[in-house]
C-alpha cells in the first residue's frame, strides 16, 4: 500500500492566451473547477495505476470538501485517513493556464494548514502496512518533518516532492529517501540555476550532501536526471505536445511510487514517472489528466516499452 500524507484542494482553473504580468487584466477563454492538491493528485495518480493507496489529510466541512471526498472515492483512493475539520474551509488553488500549457498557481491552504501532530499519530498507525510514504510541501513543514521521521523509524521509504519549494531543515533531508524537485525547485534549494543535465547533476550532488539518498531532478521537456550514492543516469522525456502541465509532476511522483512498490528498479521507476508525467501534460486539468493503467500501458507500448 502507498500512503500519501498531503494536501487536498479544489482547483479553480482559468484558461488564458498567455500568463498576465503584474497589474495586467486579460480576458480568459474558459473556466472550470477540478479536484486537486498535490497530495490528492499523487494519491489519485497511484490509485489509477492499480495500487492500493490511502490519503491522510484534512478537508473543511463545506460543499468543496464533500465534492472532493466523492471525487477521491470515485478514483479508488482510500479516504478513511481524511479528517473533516468543521473549524476551517477546504483548501483551494487558483490556477491560470496559457495556450502553451504553462501555469501559475496561488494556494489558499484552508484545512491543509491544520495538519499537525494528531494527524502524524494517525499516520503512524498506518505505516506498518505501507510500502512507500509520499509527501509534498502544501501542508505544514513541521508535520512533513515529523511524518518523515516516523516513516524512517518504521523502515518505510519516503518520497518527498519539495513543492511549493521552501528551505528545508537538515533533519528532513536526512529522513528522506528520494527527493524529486523540478528544475526551478532544485535551483531554489541549492542557490544556482538548474537548466540541464550538467547543472542538475551539480544540484543533486549538493542535495545528496545534505543527507538525501536519491535525488531526481525533473527537467520538464528535457527529461529527468537521477543520482544515488552508486550511480547517476538521465531519462529523456517522451515527445509530446503539451496542453496543461499542472499535474505532470504529480503524475511523475505517483507513478514513481507505484513502480517502486511493484519492485521495479529505480531506472524503470523514473521511466514510469516520466511516462505518466508526459501523458498528464497532454490533457487539461489535474486529476482528470492522470492516466489509468490501460492508458498508461498503451502509451508505454507505443513507445517501445512494456508494462511488466
């Protein structure tokens, strides 16, 4: 079983020809709502690929929260770990997407911000059955750090997506098995530009020196660079026409966790992540863009690969 400890949001999405600059008003072309939040997205990404997945998080006692619970259940995510918090609202994300598929996102965390030690205690009770713990940074950093330490003590591998990026305490690095920043996040974590394989390798070295076992730098349309103690390698991106990249990174992490849970090698897992991210980028929306197993298998086979 994969456990995801993270955020649950309703996405409020506006399509616009290009992203606005400060002080500018643009006319958009489309508006819709969709279930989102990095925690929920990654849980759905894993569940849709056929692995038992439980999400531990919080929602407000409101219409958005009810809508999100129904949506998660419909995709096969186990929602028993979700607490309904009557004292706050459900989280939302305001998302702008341009014609090239690039995006800007503003988060209002709501109930996600209330995740704390009580939730970590609930998580601890689930860890004995977990193959992987998957986390992001849309919930309080203190809760992420406590959960990572609990998983480490329980012998459960931790995958951390450091987004939205922020400075991380050294003890969190040391509790994380796999860190998966994109190139922007990697650059902010290490303090220099990351724009390709060479600089990704340099960033991975810096991050590994802080205590992380494995670093995977997601380089968007270029591919993904992975470094461990014993090896490093690059997986080129699959050629696609991007429509909306909003959940591509979440698709990557969900598929990465699934592949590792299935016992695939790290290299195979990175290929799986890259494939899932590519598929997600060709569809609009967050969770609606995440591939099911049939779609995923067809994509791999069409690219000369086979799902084992």
